[in-house]
């Protein structure tokens, strides 16, 4: 029988060892404290639930990334969460049932059957914030601003933002009366900026609509892309104009709040097209192929849970945030080494712990070398009948 390396983990599944685990936990607490200061309430969602609920409102991509198992109690198909956002949407629509705006946040591990990219983890720690109950661009500006403040706090360098609005393409495709198959083909071609394919797929459309759909492959870049969009989409239907105006309003607000932030616009950006309903956004840094934080508006996802609600939010991988950030999100590991026994020692150790000190008590046979391995830089020493904190002997 072949020997099995029992310590091996599946591809893309990682364990986190000290002190990295301490850094991740410290970052989690600090980010959740930031969300709290903005008024976002923390929720905890189940790791596994019935598949129908877990995939509600989500596209095929999430279905492919979800591990599926059969519940032995009910015989129904269940899934391990690959994205926490639909679960939080269910909480807002079904469990909380608030009438006004609701701000919720979360942090928890997710599991992917397939990674987002070849080099990414299949077990990220997803962290995010969602704002429900308000359809205005002000909500989008708030969640994007919160995302950017989070990246600022972590001191992630060279962040730049991509912004788009799926309503622009959706409105033009609706006006053109495209069949589902052609709309999907055109969607794929626009994502690849395949201009020749876009021209072929729109060849039979009226000249005005054909020109506007073809323009989407070219309307990308800095602020001038928005101005060009105004001109080249001037004859577009009203819903397209509304989407473009929303994108411009959000861009203006972000430019005022974060004047040094590079903004990139893509009017043909269709990230999450089958899931999102409005503005879509993502943060990137040089040298990292995938976005480091992303989100958008996904109105009415709660309809399948019994109550449609406007919604917008973002998420990030906490482990990537810690890896990319330059801030000291962790606290320096230090502590006090206490001997294994001694008169009055227990009371002295407990007083220090109650005062917030980290105290590691020796086990039989341990010495100063063990103290340094445990991350201690001081020791408890008995002097004149009293236990006192002193530098660790070299």
C-alpha cells in the first residue's frame, strides 16, 4: 500500500501559522472596528445551507465555485458558502425585515471548488460590507468610500479604481431587442474588447444602435471617457442616460473625497453582469492580476427571499489585504515569562493578565530558551519577597 502524506493539503487550501495568524486576526478586528465606526452591524452566516438559498440571485460562476453535498437528514442538496453576500441579503430581506436603510458587515472563511484564478486561494477569508434599502448613488459612494478607507488604513500602495455601470449595456441591448444568445455573444466580445466581433454581431441593427453598441468597446480610460460617452450615447434610451448620469455623479463625488486616487472608467465593463444591476467597481494594484477588492449594486436580490430591496456593497480577501498592506496591523509579539511555580506566583500572574499583559507560565523543565521561543522579552522574578517584572536574562 502506498504511503499517504497525511500532512498534505489540497491545492489552494492553506493553513495559517503564527505569527501570520495573529496579523490576520488583528487586521480583522481593526477593519470590523472601522466598519462599526461607519454604522455597519456585524453578522455571522452559516458555513453550509440549502443550495437554493445559497445561490439565489447569483450567476453561473458562483454555482461552479460552490462545493455541493447531500444533507443526510433531509436528502436535499446543500452547499458550502463560496460567497457570503447572498447570505447577508437573505438576512436583510427575510430575517431582519427592516423598512429603512440597513448597514451590515461580515468576515468569515469561504470555500471555492474552483479558484478565481490559477494563483489564488480556494479558502479565502471574505470580508465585506453591504448597504440595503437605498437606491440612490449616495449609497454607492458610501460603500466605495468605506472600501477605499479600509485600503488606506491597511496602507495598500498604488491603489487605482475601475468604475463601470452594467445598466449602460443592458439598456442598449434591450433597445436593440437582442436574443438571449446574441446578447451573450456580444457580452463576451465586449469583455474581450473584440471590436471585429462586436461589429459582426451588430451588423443587422439600425445604424444608431449599432454605433452606440460598438462605441462601448472603445469608451474606456480617464475622465474623458465619460465626456465621450455623453456625446456618443446622446441618442440612447432614457434608462441608458440615467445609468451614465449615475456613473458621472459617483465619479464626481469620489474625485472630491479622494483627489489623489486614479480613476479608470470602462463603459463596456460588465463584471458580474448577470448579478449586478448598476454601478460596478474594483480596486487594483500594480503587479496583482486580480482585483484586491470589488463590488457593485445588486438591487432586488432579496426578491426570491420574499422582499426586493435595493442593495450595494463590496468584499475583499482579508489574507490578501494583510499581504499587500504595509501598515502594522498586528501588535508586536511580546510577553512576560513566569517560572513554573513559587509562593504567591499564581496571584502575581493573574494580576498581570487582568491588566492586559501577556504572561506565559513555564512548564517543568523549560528555561530561558523556551521563553524566547514563546515570544517573551521580560520575566517575573522574585525579589525581596515580591514578584517583579524584569528584563529577560540573556
